[in-house]
């Protein structure tokens, strides 16, 4: 059984089947989501200190920050481009 992984940048990956949403971090609700995840210990910063361009939400309520545009991540999910 192969597990598909989504590359969220800088060698960091997320299990593609666990991804619920890929969203832009610019709105107030997304900033609140990020703060709530940080408070609950479920925030993963995969942006490597760069500007956060997308937020990946998983079914386990983990929130992953990425420096890659949401459109790029969505395209990677749709085409099945992955790291095995």
C-alpha cells in the first residue's frame, strides 16, 4: 500500500489523504484558526521562517503553515504529484 504525501515545501510533507483544506492565511478566521491551533499544540510551522502563504488543515485538527501558494498545493493534490 502506497501512502501519498503532499510536499508542503522545504522537504516537509503531509499525508495527502488526511488533508481537509488548503486555505489562504489572510482572513481573520484563518488567523484565529492558527492561534487556536498554536494554543492547543496542534500548529506545525513548515514555512521555515518565510512568509506563510497557505494553511493546510488535516482531519486530526492539525494546522500546517506553508510558504507555498494555496493554488500550487491544490494543484499538487489534484494531479497526485507526491513524494513517496
